[in-house]
C-alpha cells in the first residue's frame, strides 16, 4: 500500500481562488441550473479531478483529509461548485479501479479529465464479443454537461453456477462523452447549480478493459492501483463526498448570518420593547449553530483521516464513519434551519446567499447515503456484536 507525502498537494490553498470565483458566479449558476464554464475550468485547474487520479497518469493519489479541507473552503462560498468538485475527485478515484489498459484511454488528455457518474444499477448490460452492450437511463448526474467521461452501473446476467437468490450482479462501465446523451431534467429547489441532469446510453459497446465488478469498489480492490486512496473500502469513504459540502455550506451560512445579525444588533434589534426576537435569541442561535457546525466538521475530519488508512480501516471504523457522515448532515440541517429562522425577511430574498445555503443543505441531507437509520443499524450491530 502506498500513501501520499504528509505535506499534501496544495489543493486547499489553491481552492481559495476558486471559492472567490464561485461566490461571484453562484447566482448565475442558480439561474442556469448548472455551473458557469469558467467555474468548471477553474475547478479542474485547481486540481480536484486529478486529486485521486493515479500518479501513473499524472495525478496525485491524494488524501481524503486534504480534499475535505479544500471542499469546505469552496462550499463556504458556493455549495454547487464544491459538490461538483467532490464528484470530480470521487469519480476519478472510482475510475482508478478500471483495468490499467483503460487508464491511458480515460486520461488521454491528462489528469484533469472530468469524470461523472453513479453507482445506482439503473442500466442493463449484456455480454458481447470483447466486451458488453450497455443501455440505460441514469438520473441526477451532477456536472454532466461538462463531463469528458462517465462511469455508470448496470446489472449483468448471472454467471453459470452462480446462486440465483439475492440482488443481481452489477458492473461499472466507463463511457466516453460521445457515447451518451444528456437529457435536461434537473429542476430541484436545492443544489440548482449542480446541473444534475440525466445520462442516457443506447446499446453502447464497452470493451472488457473499460469495466469492472461493482463489488471491487465495496471491497477496496482496484485492478490497477495500490494507493491508499484507492484501496480503502467504499463504505469507509463514500459518505464524505456528500457530507463535506454540506458542512462547508453551513459554515458559509453562519458567517453571513453573523455579519448581518451583528449589523442588526448594532442598529438596536433585540433590545427590550423592540419588535422581533430578543438579544438572547440571537445569542443562543449563534452559539448552538456554531457548536453544531464545529462538531460536524470535527467528525468529518476524523472520518477523513480514517479513510486515509486505506485497507487498514477496520469494520468498526467503517461503521463509525457511516454514522458520523449521516450525523454530521443532521447537525448541519439543524444549524442552518435555526439560522434561517432568525434571519428575518431579508434572509428569504431569492438572491440571498443564506436562503441558497438553507436550500442546499436541506437538499443534501436527503441523499440516500446520508440516511441516519441505516447507518445507525450498521453501527449498532457491530457495536453489540450481533
């Protein structure tokens, strides 16, 4: 197992400039329902796509701990940009599981290739000479309009002699941009700027070298890498991709709320006899929300460090990471909802960054990988020894 040098890649420091650009383009992304081209270009130049790209292809084999800090930096300015940056890093990591014969093809244009995709087995694939024929429709593919490649998941026929019970086997397939169409279907109230439209593939031939069993992702068993970031079991790391942008968004909402509320208090709000909440209401909202956001971030930072252990992550640590990602999402929702409820009418303006963060955080919390009850069941089962 290889690990990255402790000094990191500089991704977090480079993210500051991206955050500023994303802040200025956030409203445009909201209106267009996708990131603006200059933000995507800057995101790739900052290094998110190459962060988990194998070093053999010019990438970084980076750490989850560094990625977490960089994503929080960007999400404080704009959640949608951080979300797409997280997708770019995560899908490059998953592409490293492909046979090495595919690596030169996927990263032919360099390590900043923008991969998107999903692990939901919504397609079907049938064996063909030299590979597979893949068809299907996959919704909610963030950043797809700017993608170079996509990884999609499809069910495949059971092998001869394979047990017939249980879910059907599934494989991951790498598709170049020209092999799939994009259908404009993204009309969500939250995370509008992510452009999470639908990918459609119609009887696409995929070579055997551009596919692998989805089971490998869960087991942390890539076909062409021994880096720690690639050999960590999926469940120990996958929740970070979605929970971290929510924490960054909540931190940005807290900063905006604090500035605006300080000005409101300076103008006399909160004093006895004045309309609206009393001063202690603002003080309690600040303290509780800041504490919840800090706690959520600390949980995710620990989860990131554990994911960086690669295959050395234990089953108990994996269960705890799942629990912590789901719990952190709940805490960010609690914090942001409290801030929004005390922000006054101005916080509800359609161009207010606070209401955008409120919508984004609540939207992220509904992601299936951040559902608390399944995570609690796994954690409790392991802890009780059941």
